[in-house]
């Protein structure tokens, strides 16, 4: 649980400190994007591989290795001497998280009998909520306090004592487990996925800064060729030894194919919104990190409350309509936010943001909790693990893509040479433009949800808890399946 909390906090804590990092480290806008996108990309590319490594070499071993690497990478982030080192350290941190996080619920499955797992998963859900609420606040406080004159660095250095304690306790209390029928690693598949994403994301992130050179367009077009090669290779690998990185037969299931599309596009919307929101409050409106963090508290509370309500009360009665209502609520909240920003401009206050943020948060809570079960509803039981792993991976990839698109929908609206007086209005205008795109993406998600089953099937919902570790794909899939 400590490791899961570290990862969740690390994802949310960085956004709030980004303006401080930009000022203190002199990072460019593209480097700022890579500080967040690099982590998401490395995490996404390594999730399935990390889980399979745990099944092959032992989950405890990979967990301890991952948590050690994550702690070391956090130290490198905290002591980074320039933006380039910080970006590289964040990519390493994401890779180590991909090794650490998938083992968390695999170890739960291997350690606890079925009748006790419900309590553990309930605790895991509480940890997810706590991470969502505490990450931005902790980031704001650590940045505002400027401990020992270290500016933003404590947001990474705080992982050191936590990681060391988790490592010591893990060595003593976690028992080793392996899957008796572990699949082989598909390293070619991992390489093709990573190459395709880099060819797509790098030009998107750097394009505006470099004047949109021809090689950028060629690289993005070439990424489609790489993804087509991945599909062809995975088909051959599935026929040859039955251990592809991506189980392509799953895409024949209508609800799964639609759900993967929803997860990817949802990840894009969140990637754009959270980074743009932070830059708007702290650079555009000139707020402190603490004020920005406190402004986001109603959003975090709304997400947690709506997530619990949707799974326990609403989805069993109304099924798919709850997720669609969530998409519409998010659209409504985003449009309300645009209206408020346009009307009040630089004078918009924290309390005025509470209403749109609560509406957006409630909508998000209605989606994130039940979506995985809805997507897995019609997937055959033997593929539930592989399918849920793919869901988690594409959401992270969508997030990385959204962070890359920020340079187009947000920074593309901001001039290169602004006076101090022009910065605020330019960021406010760019924020409204970017949120318009977020609203359009959420409307697309609403339409895609019509392909989801009207009601999730109960047998899939319990798939993770009823089967043992040997019956499942490795850890990352189970986590994705059970986070909801």
C-alpha cells in the first residue's frame, strides 16, 4: 500500500510544483511537458512487462527492485542540476514505477485467501482516494515552505524516507510468489510500442518550439507504420507461441474495443486538463502553489465521493447511463469553467471555481470507478487479466499523448515574446481555448460509451478475486481491473 500511495502521490504532486520548477530550473515549456509526459510514457510502456517480470522472476524480488529504483530515481530528480537531468530522472522514475506498481495487487492475490481480499481491496480504494486528495496539497505545501531553500526539490526528496521504510518492511513481511505458468516476455512488442509513441509524442511536444519542421510530420506519419508493424508482429507471435504483448483477439469484442477507445481518449482529456489548469492558476493568475493546491480540494473530494457512490449505488441500478452522465457532467463543468474564466478574467477567485470543479470532479468520479468493469463485461474470463492490463496501459498512453498535445492547444495560443502585463491575459485566453478542446473530447467520449454494454456482467467483476495468481496475467492487469 505504501508503494501504491507513493506512485499516486508522485503523479499528482508534480503538476502543482511545475511553475516553481520552471522558474527555479529555467525549464522550457517543452521540458515542462516532458517532466510529466516522460513519466507517463515510461510507466505505460513498462506496465505489462513489469507484471510479467514479476510472474517469471518473483513478485517480491521485482517489487523490492522497483521500490529501490523508484527511490533512487526520486533522489536524482530532487538533486537534478538542470532540466535535462530532471526529465531523464523522471523517465527512469516512471520505468521503476512500472516495475513496482504491478506487483502490489499480485502480492495481495498471492498472500491473502479469497475471503479476506475484499477488505484489502477496500483499503486499496481508500489509498487511491487519499493519494488523489493529498498529492496536490502536499505538493503545494512543500513548494510553499521552501524547506532549506530547496524550492520544489522536496516534492521528490520526500520519497526517500518513505521508500527506505517500504523497502525494509517489504523485505521482512512480504512472502515470495511466482506464477507456475509464466508467459515469455515480448521484448519486440515493448520496443515497437515505445518507438511508435516516441515518434508520435516527441514532434508534438517539440514541434511548436522548433517551428514545426518537416521531420516532425514525417516522424508522426512514421509512427502509424510502426503501430501497423506492431499489429502484424503480435498476430504472428500469438500464432507462434501464444504470448503476445497485446492480445489482438480481444478487439473482436465490441464493448472491449469501444472501452479501449474511451480509456485512451479519456486519458488524453485528463492529460490536457490537469497540466493546463495548473499553469493557468499559477502563471496566468499569479497564484501561489498553496492557493492553487487548496483550490483543487473540492475537485478531489468530489471525485472520491462520486466514485464510491457510482460503484455502490448507481451502476447496479442504471448501468452505462451513469458513465454517460459522468461525461456530460464533465462537459457541463468545463463549459461553466470557460464561462467563468471569460467573464471574470484575471479577477476570478478560488471560491468561484468551486462549482465547476465540483461538477467536473463528480463527472470524473462517475467514470473512473465503474469504467473498467464495463469494458471487461463481455471479455472471456481467460482473457480478463490481459484485457485489464491493456486498459491501464492505454490510459497511461492517452495521458502521455494529452500532455504532448498541450503544446498545440495551449502553448500554441501564447505568443513567444510577452511583456509581464501580457502574460496573465495570454494564459487566461489559452486556458479557455484548451478547455474548449477538452469539452469536445469529452463529448466524443459520451458518444463512444454507447458501444459499452448497458450493464456490466457480474462474473467479470469478480474475476480478479476468484482466480489465483496462476490464472491471471501478471500484476498490472489485476491492478487495472480492481482500481475501480
